[in-house]
């Protein structure tokens, strides 16, 4: 058999965050209490009408622009009709004919190399309710009904589990950087349909794709892809490739296999038509520009910048861009003209260490980039040792004080003449015999007195002033 090439396309769903749901005023929030965040519309009560949440449209537009998609002139929604108990209206409001973005292209990093990822389209829709199955009943929880759901459909452009999961990880960060979603896989905010096919290496056509629905972890996505490649390849080897059919399967976490749910041949006809209760909405170029201006520099661009223009290692740059807040903090340091490597080291070792240990957030940290700069400046001036710097670091945060407060109190030289004089007088009073020796000509004992002053002040007495006062007193 010829060498096989796998092809993968993803349909990635992401729950957006917003105050209210995408078409109703109910709260968009997870709740343990079923049916607590719902409005009549979410349960399809007669007479209710959808009202589009503008923030959700704005966020969808933001992602569309960030992925270099082409946007339509109008925002238009369609009805996708089918019956299922988790869909009380009997249809889902989604976008079919004019999705908010088409033909996108971005680069993602896989094993240190940049590869292109092609986006077929992105669209905004509503999530369904969720079903809780018990021994002999199933309950419907409408809390999730109408939660804004953003769907991204890629072209069949990936060729391994590694590439596909790298894309998902990339997108999770894009959603977080854009602030449109927490994109938390553990809370089911990211769910993927994974399409896999295989074909001969030199084939011009793609093989039959098999779709595995609703996979909600990166491990699951990788599992599906690897399992499907192996399953389809084996069937082909055995001359039974016709058994690979367009079908929908599900991922079984326990066995690490995919299980057939239904054939695509008897696919439902969704009878799409324009959602008549939502007027089409013109997205002016002005508005698009305004939304585009809120898009921050994304993680990969920042990472490449840190490596190429600020001399950071791949490892350090990767840690810094993991979270936008941390990367923003680092960029504030750069804006303060701090040394990039020094700032990166402090952030990665001390700050991230402190944050993890104390379960806090970098935005709440009292040690702002400006205060970190003060600290590193003192270290550069050698006013403090690196051990002292680490102590002051914690104290600034814990006591909410300035770096200078600790420099003057604990570390700075004692240069107050009166204070030193008083101290030296006391020391001399306790060293009468040495004074006598000194006066008898043992002038090298002078260093002994200096030593005593240093001992008492733990090295902080100003040496020039100390000698001056001592000379005066020993006359
Ligand atoms: P459908 O009509 O079944 O929804 P589409 O052509 O719209 O199929 O594609 C749905 C998803 O399947 C997309 O993510 C696409 O990239 C992927 N896909 C399409 N053809 C293949 C294939 N031969 N192998 C793997 N994935 C594919
Ligand atoms: Mg879909």
C-alpha cells in the first residue's frame, strides 16, 4: 500500500463571555442550579422575540478581523431547523449564507516552525440547552440555551494530531487575548468536531472524511485523530476502505476509541432560511475600523518580537506570552526602557513564582513595572545585593510600600553625622584601653575602631564620614 497522508479539518466552537445571552436578556453564566439563568425566549415561549446582543456581534467581528477573514456588508442570521430536546424552538439561530468571516488565514507554530492555517468561515450562533441523563429519565437544563457560541470552521489543512491541537491551543490564546472568551476547556467552553480522512500520498483527491462530534479536550482531539488515522489505515490495508463512510462518530474517553453514532447519508435537511425576526444589520466600515483598533498584538507576534528584537530565548518568550496580562506587564517594562532580559528573569522567576504561590493575579500585584524598575535599578547600582532585592521584592508586595522605603531603612548607608557621632562616642567609651594604646603611638589600631563601627552598623556606616569623625574624636 502507498504511504498515506492524513487530512484534518476542525469545527471549533467557543462560548463567548457576555453579560446577557446572545438573543435574550438572561444572564450568560454557568450555574450549578439548573434553569436559573433563563428568560422566556430561551425556553421558546410563544410571543418572545430575539434581540441581538451587540457586544457578541462586536466580539465575533473582532475575531473575524484578527483571523484575516473577509467580512460581509451586513450581519445576517439564519435559521437551522431540526428537532432535538435540547433545542426548544425547534431551530437554532446561526449564520449560514453570510457568516461574519470567510477565507481567513493565520500562521501557527508547530514544533518551532510556522505553518499556515486556513479558515473556511467563522460565524455567531446560539448554544443549545444541556441534557442530564439519569437512570430512567433525562432532565433538560436551559441555562446554556442561548449562550453566545462562536463557530470556526477550518479548511481541511492539518495533517497530524500535533498540527490540529497546536491550532486549537493557538486559538484558545487568541480568544483570551481578544478578551472574548475564557476559552476554558475544563468548563466546556471549547468543543470541537474533528474531521479526519486519509488518502494516498500522491492522490489529488482527499479521502472520505469521518466526523467525530463534540470533543472537549485537547487530549480528546489528539486521541480522535490518532485513532481514526489508525482505524482508517487498517481498513485500507485490509482492502476494506469502502467501509470508511461519511459518518458521525463520538469519542469514548474511557476506551480511547471513536464509536459510530449515525451515517451522514441520512443527514438531516436543515431547511435553512433567513431568520425573519432579526433585521439585517449593516456593519459600517467605520464600525469595523473602530473594532479593529481594539485588537491587541497577539501572542505569536509578541513572541517572535521578544526573540528577534529583545534577545529572549524561545523558552522565556513562550512563558511570557502564555497570558496576555503577563505579556502586557513585560511590555510595560520594555516601555520603561528596562533591560529586557533582566525584566524577563524577574517576571519569570520571582513574579510568576509569587503569583502561583499566593494564587493572585499579576494585575493586582502591588509591584508594578515601575516598582520593579526601581528595584532592578538599586540592584544595578549595587546599593543592595540580589538576596536583599528578593527580600525587598516580597516586602514591597506584602506591605504595599515603595522600594525606596526599604532601601533607606534597611540598606542605605548611615550618613547622618549626628547619628554616627553618637554611635562612635559610645563605641569609644567602651574601648578606653585601645584609645590609650592609640595615643601611645599604635596608630594602626585606627582600623580596629573603624571595624567596630562597621560591626555595630552591619556595614552600613558611611566609611568616609566614619573615618572623619574617628580622627576628630581621637585627637
Ligand atoms: P459538511 O458539508 O459535512 O459540513 P464541509 O465540507 O462543510 O462538510 O466540511 C466540514 C468540515 O470537514 C470542515 O472543517 C472541513 O475542513 C472538513 N473536511 C472536509 N473535507 C474533509 C476531508 N476530506 N478530510 C478531512 N476533513 C475534511
Ligand atoms: Mg455547526
